[in-house]
C-alpha cells in the first residue's frame, strides 16, 4: 500500500485504533475503584489484591512473544478480533467468579486478550503508516487513556447503582463488542485498498536480544509502566484511606487517566519522524518525577497538582516510549520484533509495580514508602534518558524508502 492509499484510509485507521484501544484498558483500570470491595469480598491481602493488576502485566509481556507467530499464521486482523472476543468473554467470567481462584484465572484470560491485541499494533502501524508512526501511536495511546478514564470515573458509580461490584467489573465487556465491529469495518477498508499487500508473506525477524539499545528502550518503557500500573491499582484505594483530598477516589483516578490521554495525544502530535527524542523524554520524566516527589514527601500539600504532573509526564512518556521501537526499525517486521521485545521486558518489569506497592503497604501499614519507591524508579528513568539516542542514523532516507 502506497502513501497515497494509506492517506485515503487515515480516518478509518484513526477510528479503528481508537475504538480498539478504548476497549483494552477498562478491564485493568476498572479494578482500582472497586479493589477494596473485591479485597473484602474474597478476603485478600493487599499483596494478593495487587495480582489483579500484576497478572495482566506479566501476560502482556510473556504473551507478546507469541503475537508475531500468531500474526504470520492467521493474519493480524483475525488475531486482533479473536483477542477482543476473548477479552469480552473473560470480563464477564471475572465478574461472576464465585471464588478467588476463578477470579484470578479469568483475570489471566483477560490478560491474554489484551496482550495479543496490544502486541500487534506497533507492526500494524509500521506497515501502513511508516511515515507517521508517532501520530498513530499517539492515537492508540489516547484511546487506551480514554478507556482507562471511562472505567476510572464510572466503575464505582455503576457498582453503587447496581449495588454490586460485579456489574461494575463486567459492564466494560460491551466495549469489546464495539471494538470487534470497528476493526472488522476498518480491516475491510484496508483490504479493499490493497489486496496485494495483504497477500504478501511476512518475513520473520528475530527479537533484538543482543542489541543494547533495545534493552535500554525496554527498561525505560518498563520503568514507566511500573509507575503507571502501580497508580492504576492503588491511587484510588490510597486516596480513600489517606483522605488527602476531598475529590472522590474514582474522580482522582479519572483525572489521572484523562490527563494521561491528553498528554498522550499531545506527544504524538509533536512534529518529527525518526529523530533524537531524548530531550522530550527527559522533560516528561522530570514532570512525573516532581509529581511523585510530592506524593512521597508532602502528600497533603497539593495532591491534585501531583496527580496532574504525574499524568502529564507518564502520558507523554508512554507515546514517545512506544514510538522508540518504530524509530529503530527498517521494516514492519523489524518494528514488530522491537515492539514485542519492549513489551516482553517492559511489562515483566511493570508487573512488579502493583505487587511492590501492595507489599510495601502490607509491610509498613501506610503508603509513604510505596510512593518513595515510585520516586526512586522515576529517578532511574531520568538517569536513563541520555542513553536513549537513536540506534541507527540516516532515518530520513530509510523512511523515504519505505514509502515507495
């Protein structure tokens, strides 16, 4: 598919990516506002309750390794649709789980759906829009944040209205239905525009295990998601317990995810193709660092400002971080390999965020040390940014070659 063809389908791609990504985060984020209710219902410790957020992180890392092979064998569109169907069914199963074991198993199935769909997006963007990866990755990141915001804001009210946390947890499966319909429509638009491209075999590319730059990219991404998923799981419960702000805990989490969405889009709109992004990475990391410093050392002073700073910084770093593999790749297959590697390493690191946060709460009886831990992780990220220079040069000719 040539640039002219893909440009004609830009609107379809924007709609498809948005509706898909909106469906991929509520299953994780909706747990935060009702986590204390679930914890009480099943008699879970804080560390055990954190598994509801850590399991998806582990699966998004490990199962990302399977995504390229599945895509080559069955096609990206079929894999994405199957993953969305599984995600929707698993959300319903988790909502009706009679025991903690089945709750965790259905959470694992939720994670499989999210992992497979999410791991294929980078390669899909690289294949269809190699000249505008940051923009479309920003669209994808914005959709993730919109879905997260909706579930953060409305899970608790829905649960209260239905007088059951199960309804609040299961209602988000409806978004998977709209995502399946949207992706089917978009896939047909692209297939009709480029029948030959869809028939071309996809060449396998090995994961960049021996590339130091790939490890740096993965560690930065993992550290950022370590903080993000710790906050997804514990920002609302911590706010409820500490009462540092008059905002309802769901509203505070909703503010975090909403600003995260705006920042994600903003980062994607910053002009440029494949270039040195270290300055932008340092800026967004510093903003998040200032926010976590306030949470850790002066939690009652300006709690809402802290959430704003953290959400802007992490939202921008997510989009820029997701774009780094695309900047280092010369083909859609290589972009997919770099993305899968980053997701594998990154989400394994991220899984430790909710668990560590919950374990520190269990150990100390408060959240102070847990927030200090997030501050330390962001200091590490800031120290890492100078090393995130582009691994290859001559990006402009490379992207130009991909357009022909």
